[in-house]
C-alpha cells in the first residue's frame, strides 16, 4: 500500500460565536482555519488527516508540502511506526515541536485512517475498542471578557443539553457570571491559555477557588514549566489540567514525573498524531493521571479524537467549540445531541468529508 499522492488542503469556514469575537493569539478570528492532509495510495484508497492550523494555516501547509510530502511519496503507508519515527528524526533540525509536529500529526492521522479503511474497520475497533457508542462532551466557549456575554452563552449552551461548560476567561468577574448562570451543580472548567507568572497564578487561583472549578487549565507561562505547575497544583486546591501545548510523549513523561497535572490534555493534531497520542495515554494510565483530550476541532482531528476516546477504557469528555459554523465538513454526523457525541462507525475515521464543503471553502 504505497503512497502515490500527498497534499495539504487549506480551508477557512466562517462562523459566529457571539460578540465581541476574539482569538487567543493576538488576532481576531475571521474563520475556522483547517489544514486537511489527503493521502492517496496506488490502489486509490484515500486517507484524511488534520494538522493544527489556527492562524498559521499557510505555514503548516507549506511545512507539509515542502518537508513531509517529498519524504512520504512512494513509501509504504502500512509501516506507520517506522515512517513516523523516521520523519521525527530527519525533521528534528526544524524543531521538535510547533509547526513541524503539526504537519506530522496530520500525516499520522491520515495514515491511521488508511490503515483502518484497509482493514474495513472503524479506527476504534482497529485500536482494540468496540467501536461506535457515545462520548459525553462539553461546550467550549470563546473568550469574551464580558460577564454578561459569558452568562448568556453559558445559559444558551445549557439550554441545548450540555452538562459541562468550559470558559476561556482570565478574570474573576466572568467566571463568577458563568457560575451564577449555571448554578452550583454544573461542572465548569476554566482554560486560561498560559497568561500568568507562577505568583500571578497563585493569586488568581485564590480568587477563583469559591467557584468550584472542575479544573484550572494552563494557568502558567511558559507551559513547559512543569515545576511551577506542580507547585501550584500542590498549593491551590484546584485540579490542574494541561497538555495542548505539550508535544510528543517525552514532554508528557516529564510533566507526569513532576506531578504537574490531574488531567492530561494531548491534542491529536499537535502532539504527533494518533501514534503519539496512544503513547501519552499509556503514560497517563501508568502515572494515574486522567486523560482529557484537547480537541476544539472540526475536521479529521475531531473524528480521530472520538475514535481514540472510544478505544479507551475511560473516554473522558469531548471538547466542542460552542459556535455556529457556516458549514460543517461532516454535516450532522458529528454534531452533539444533548451534549453527547455519537462515534461514527464507518471504516477509518468513521465518515468522509463533504467534497462540496472542501470546494466551497478552499483557501490558499
């Protein structure tokens, strides 16, 4: 099963999420950017992957086309472990993390999609799970910086059947507004995206303690300061979650050794794909750390996450960006129902992307 074609397809899909709209990287988001990785074999079998690409879409596509695709053309798609190990080593000159790993993550997901399709199995079953089934999810809200908007969006999500809410705020008034809107029983999580020094994080954790957070996510910059994260975890009395900015199993190993987190959050589109995610899951189980994947995606990365969760003995919660997309690559196949996701049971990742959506929202 040799790879005859490898391409990166850029998409940008408009959305609405309530106002004011903002991103987390210093730029307002005008669309949901996505880099699809499409692999085709000599027999015509097609596999799909997704490389992380918020506001870095063109750079990620270029990394795949210039550094990854020339290496994989003509190679066997069946030797996933060997090919990924070779690529991680030969591309380490360009950095072990970041955009290089984003491109490799997309490749790895596409390779696993091919493998499961070749076996005529959903990926979860190929990985040892039962396949199909349901995964509970949570509404992942944008950062608004406005207590009234946070309260309104929290109320709206709960009205649609979600039982868990995640915020992306960095101030106490917005968290207080969400808790008041949700009531005392609804689990609320807070992802802060690495805004504070260790001292600042301790002070903010003290202010946030009354709101009974299920977890406090990425409170310290830089995210790889696992020693500071472990100190905060020991002192603050709030469960700590992190991992979306931790790349490869080696960094997760160090994070677990430091005792830094209660919840590990590997991102399949960033960490090195399905292969690396599985290594992280094994390390987390050995360390007694709960796995809670980071997956606010809308392409093959989200499907891969659902399939991985369905193959684990304890699935955790699936993350879903709470916003209105102008189009969805998979139609209604992956939309939540009362805050729950049905794991697609077709071959590979479970469902194929809509070619019309790809055509209509293709970007360069």
